DNA sequence: GTGAAAGCGCTAACAG
DNA sequence: CTGTTAGCGCTTTCAC
C-alpha cells in the first residue's frame, strides 16, 4: 500500500499520451480542452489516484499557502477550541485551512511556532500572544502575511487586534454585586499577574468599586492559574479576618476553583460572579451568574479582519472589541449577611 | 510594511557575494563553511529578514510536509481539544505541526478536508471518522501517508486505530449501579444511534444487565446529541410509568443534559453514572460518578503510532485501547428507593 | 486545441 | 571550503 512513488502530473500525462500542460489545463479549468481529452485525463487521474501537489502549485504560482496559522496558549482550554472553531467556520468557504499550534504560554515556543508558520508561507497569522512575548520582529521586514492578535493585544507591533470587553464587563459584573449590597468583594485572578486579561478585568473591578465609593483593598485580591490553585486562593480569602461577602472570578478556571471552594466550605451565602461562562453554570447551587464571553464571535471577528486584509484592505490597524454580556442567574444576587 | 518581495536564498547570496548553495549550507549546517562566511551570511539573513521557504525545501528534498493532518468532528468540544493537545505534545519535538480541520460530522466535509491534507502532502493523517464516512479511497492507491483512526474505527480501510475501552467501561459503570441495587437503569446515548461510541457503550450497558440477570428494556434507552436534547430525553425517562431509578449517560454532553434534567426536577435520589469526566463533577450535588476517559492519552497514543509508522514500522495494523477508569464520587452509589 | 521551454525557491550530486 | 548544474511538480508564456 505504501512504497511506489506518488503519481505526478506528468505520470498522468504519459498515461494519456498528452503533455503535462494539458492535464494541468483540465484540472484547473484553464484554457480550452476537447471533451474527449478531458474525459481521458479524468479517467487516468482517478485510476492512478493522482492528487495535485499543493506545495508545487503554490510555489509556481507564487501564492501563499492556503492556510491560516493560529497560535494559542492551550488547545485543551475549551475557550480556545471554540475560538478556533469560529475562525474555521469563517474561512472555510475561502478554502483556507487552519494550521494550529500551542505556545504553552511560552514566548520562545510561540516565536518558534510563528517562524514555522512564516516559513510555510501561511496566508495569515492569528496569534494569542504569550505574556512577555515581543513581536517587533514580525514588523521589522517587508511583506509578511497579515497578523491579528486575539484575546490579548500583542506587544511591539501595531496591527489588528480583537479582544473581549474585559474591562467594562468586569465593571458591570462588580457593579452587579455592589447593587446587591456587597461592600467587601474579593477578586480571584488568573496568573501571571501581568496577563492582559487579568489586568483589564482587575481594572474594571477597581473602577466599579471607585464608582461606588468603596475603597480598594488589595488583601481581597487572590490568584490562581488552574482550578486547584484558584480553589486554594478562594479559601484563603474566606479565611481572612474580614472575609469578603462576594467574589468576582477572573476567568473560567478561576471560576471553577471558586465554585469548588465554596462547595467544599458549604458557603452558599457567598455571592459569586464569574468572567466567562461555564457549561453547567445554570444548575450549580446557586446558579452561577456570569459575564459571558463569546469565543466563537472572537474567532469570527479575527477571521473577518484577516480576510479583509487579504482582500487588500490597507487602512490602519483595527482594534475590535467583542462585547461581553452579564447573565444573572442567582449567585450574583445573594445579599451580604 | 507589505509590498516588496520576500527575500530568497539567492537574494541573500547576492548580498554576501557567495553562491546560493553556500547560503544553503550555512543554514542547514550541511557541509563545511568558513567561520567568516557563516558570519556574513547570518548577518545578511537577519538584515534582510530572510525566512527559508519550507514549501520549496520540502519539494526539493522530496520529503513530505512536516505537518500532521487532524480531522475532528467539532473543535469546540473540549474532548477533541484535549486530544489535539495530546497529539501536539507528542510530535512537537519531531518538528511536526498540527494541521487541523473540523468535519462537522459530515462525511463530505470530512473527505474534502482529507483530500486537502493529502494534496498538502502531510506526513500523516489522524482522523476521527464521521458516521457514514467510508475510507476505502484512502487505501485504493499507492503510497499515501500513514492514517490513524481515533476515537472511532474507520470503515473500509484496515489501518491503525486508537479507541477508549468503551464497552468494558460502560459495563463497569452499569455494574456499579447494579451493585447499588438498581434494577431499572436508563441509558441516555448520543446521536446518531449508529455512532460507534454509542453502540459500544450501549453494548457494555446491556452486557452488564445480562450478567446481573436484569432484562433489557428498550423503553429505558433515550437519546440526545446536545445538552438540551439530552435533558429532554432524560425527563422523558423520568416521566415513564415505571421510571428508572438510575441512569447511565453515554458521553459528556448527554451527562450535562442528564445532570441538568435531574437538577430541574430536583431528583437527587436518582443515581447517575456518566461516560467521560466533567470539570465540575466533584462539586455537583450529589458529586458525579464517572467513567473517565483520557483524551490526552488517546492523542498521545495516536501520535506514537504515527511516529512508529513514519519510522518504518510495517507491521500489521494496531488496534490500541486506552483504558477508562471508574471514578466513584457519590451519584452512582445512591440506592434505589 | 495542444505542446515546449522556462522557472518558482530550494537542495542533491558532482566538480573543483 | 565553495561553485555549477540539474531538477523536485507544477504553471506561465509563448509558440504552433
């Protein structure tokens, strides 16, 4: 089954007794061909199982590879999976395929991945930049593919970006807790602390507190990157001498951690609002109030931007914000006691 | 920033005043080069922002593209996201990148995707086959890349496959419910009913019933593909004249549906075991007993197989089974009442 | 309608 | 240590 060389265009040509160019014409519907020739060519193509070599075609045509390179920090995170699906749906009809890699939130791995993509002559690059990564090298030279930063703005390169309304979303969620009467509200953020989304959401939280005249207390800010650490961080807040009566969780994993901690402590009296929705949010007890993101829309927006650039849009870099939506379900409406 | 041609190997060569081959030698560490030449070449490479064209290199070398094509039904499903991560981790050090596309569980889209991957001369193909897809065309001709079916066996092509221990896992889960004294156990399966994983898990369920001498009652089998439909199906079971006292959910989405339905009905007395783990399973009330799959291990196993084939393994097709693990947490130990 | 020659960017095979 | 020639599989250009 394996072994004999893959058939080439000229194999097909020999088989039929025509020139390679004629086969090429048939396959690409390019230039006139007699019906009879077409038939014989197609027959040979099928019989030999010929598959045109896209690398060769693209090279000759000088066109970029019909792929879009996507760099995410973590493929297992459903947030990024849904983002990828959103991109793919939007570019599929243009015949573009997703080339996807994970940076593991490591600038060096991210850069290696990007260089691979560039060497592969991808049509465009969509990047969720790692903390600490710099992207100046992408703009340094001529004629690269369009680049779009997703979920977080990149650093060192002025280019298109698509992000969620992190700050206003967090502000709205915090205001929701304040409206229920809370004055001591804890914040559980992702790590590292330099992460763009964490900073923005923390800023929104602080803005809401300021609006309400509630002083910011840094003892009420805790952190964790995964569910376990976030649960521990939450328990730390609950153990304070003056513990919070409400919590704002900064993303999906910290939300799961907070929910877990509250369940372990049987603290159904603590109000909780989470940034980013969870599949079972509605049936938690109490049902989880969230600031929902729309990851598929983020992906679709990035894809639209990319396609516009490929179509020759030369206007200045766009900064698109995909709105979040407060979904009150119960956990955010608990009063302080 | 865009406009001028991407620099090529001979641009660099001209710049330095050497031949293209010398530059190639420097970049590939292939053959001897003087330190001085190397320096000048690297300088020019950096100054021009030269990036070797991988398409051209692969073509000349006759090597396949250093990518692995992955076809999944749904990128947003965290199960497949984690699988993809498992593959990527395992092939990264070999310099392989993931080319990923979604078939949306549609045989036509799946085939189109596979043909694209073949045209791109991927090094290997990992496919989660859609229901109703046939893959005979993949084996028909000579010398394609190695193909591995994942999560489900493909049809019409004898090749490597990696699946979970669906049948024995479901059997174990059902036995767990039987051991708690249940005799009326409902099954909520994925759709379409022809889906391999559903069939296997249903078979495991039936085997366990048979072992215990409990007659199979097809009225206790319900179906749904997404969370909403599965919740409705679950409610249908609860509304039977002789309702089940326990449930086996066939995958992650049906599990979420079942959990939702039980929560809506406030039926904490119904025992439930779910195939595939959920992030918040431990803090549900009662905590959810699951038959856990290991999606990262599935991906890693597929990757190992692929690499072995690339390394020349010509033995007959492997059928690897990645074991599931029963994780008792409470919901499966509830007695019938 | 069809074919022959040239070349995309790179490296293998041989020179020197 | 370095250069020349040829050619990967395909399409462009121009010829018939």
